[in-house]
């Protein structure tokens, strides 16, 4: 939420900030309806009215799902994104938000994201060797050895990082 990102000061350019759904609280607490509800209100006040899905720590989402199942007498609602990923839904906003567990996500972190705030782009199928100079061999000085650069097929870029609402434990 503060500091620099890619040499851009987030204090000077607030558009590079996400919104902290816990308002700076750093104590560890399980993900809950109350936590997400309070965070959504913080996000609304920051100018974002909706999110398309949540993404984050699989363990945090499992704890949320399991604690909720013990409190209700019905099957928990789940959702499936167009991409095929599915998960339990949080519905405290009047709009269900599907929470997608990601095993490689940082522990204790959940992000609410908007599809229209990001772009998925790529030049070609990959992985492949970069050849933007006309050759897959890269050398920037005659004294340096040749290098091969691998490129991935897709990149995910954010046009509006301030629309991200995040919850962090600890």
C-alpha cells in the first residue's frame, strides 16, 4: 500500500495502491464473512463498487469454507468462472464473489480482483526464445557471451491496480 513499485512512488501516484481490506490491522485472524464485509465497505469508500472474483491462499479459503459449513444448514454456494476455476462464494456484497484457491499464493493473503482492471496479453504461444532483435542470440557488448532469453506465453498487466482489495494476515 505504500513504498515504491517498479520505481514508482505509491504515495505520489495513489493509482498504484491497492486497498487494504483490514485497514492496516496486522493481527492474525481467520478469513470470515465479517472481515470481508468490513473490507468491502472500505473498498466501496475507496471507489470500487464490485469485484469479479477473489484469489489467494488456499488454506485461508479452506478455513473460511470449513468454518462456514459448520454454521449453516445448507450447502455452501460455489461458483465457476468462465476460465473453469471454481470455489466457494462470499455473498456479503449483494454480488457473489467466487474465491479461487491458489496453492502458489502468499500465505494468508486474499485479493478481490476485477477483470476489467487487468489485461492478459502475449505475442505468441510459448514458452519460446525471445527474438525481438532478429535473432534468438542476444549480446549487448562484444566482450559479453551470447545469451538466450526465454519468454512466457502470457503476461497479466494491471491498468487499475487501485481497484484491488486485499486481505492480509500478519
